[in-house]
C-alpha cells in the first residue's frame, strides 16, 4: 500500500477551546459536534493541551468538577503531527503511545486539523487490497 500524508485524512477545521473554558461547555461541544476530543489552544492558536472523552471519566469522578475548567483536566503532553507526515509513521506513533487523537499543526497557522483512529479506519475501509491472480 502506498504511503499517504496526514493532510489527506485529517479533519479540518478542528474544534478548539481555551484553558478557561468550563468543562460543562466543553462536554456540550463534544456532544453537539459528535467528536471525541477538543484541542486546547492559546491566543496564537498553538496547541497547549487536549481534552478527550476519556478525560471526562476523571471529571465525573471528581466531586469538585462542577466549577472546573478545561485547563484543570486537559492533557498537556500532546503528540502532534504535520500535514506532510506519513500516515504510516503517525499510525505507528498512535499505536506506540496508546493515543486516539493527534492534532495536526503548522508552524505559522498553529493547529490546522485533527487525525483520529476513526479517520485511519475510514481510510483503510476504502483501500482496495490487490487480489491474487
């Protein structure tokens, strides 16, 4: 199978929030948009964190979460990719790190997209596998 680039499969535009966004508002965005993550950005649209549906397990278990913000629960050790990265390389990174969402960034524009395991699965479902003759 020929390798392709992240830019071909990524979802864009990506849903973003700020650190100070209330977690209730973030939860509503996830539900309304039917997505599994929100990229947390600063004023320059640079990635500073990610909040996923998995994080909401911790939020739900925390009795003080009612007044919490995204910054209180986001993951800050975020693995990113560029639109020109190889899908094979990025898929390997996702497997190696046990992650399902990778923000796609550009040096000048900041976050420009999101690549998820769902995007990869959708792509694989459309790939024609050569049949033996």
